[in-house]
């Protein structure tokens, strides 16, 4: 639902969906990654960086999270 909200709805709705998913599945790196992407889209670099770090803590070899974290840190 979060990915659909990113594409079709307000980005805040996507963030809420990802946060809800994390309440049930806090150890899924992909959810943290998608949350970071949504946060980055709103310009919240600090929150996005934190989400990417959480994703990488769970899945250190997640290349896109490394890339996006680098971009957020460079731009933020």
C-alpha cells in the first residue's frame, strides 16, 4: 500500500503506511528503505538518513540503501 501511495497519493499517506507496516515487521529492511525513500521525497533528509541506516543495519549488503544514504547525506 505504501508504494501505491507513493505513486498515486499524498506522500504523507505512504509514510503512514510504511510506519504501520513497521509496527508489525520492524526487522524488514525493505520497509525501512521504502520509508526512507518517501521521507526523502518530502525533503526530510534527517529522517530519511535514519531510515536508510536502519535498513542497512538489518541488511548491510543493500546497495540501493547505501547509494540513497550517500545522496541524502551529500545533499542534506
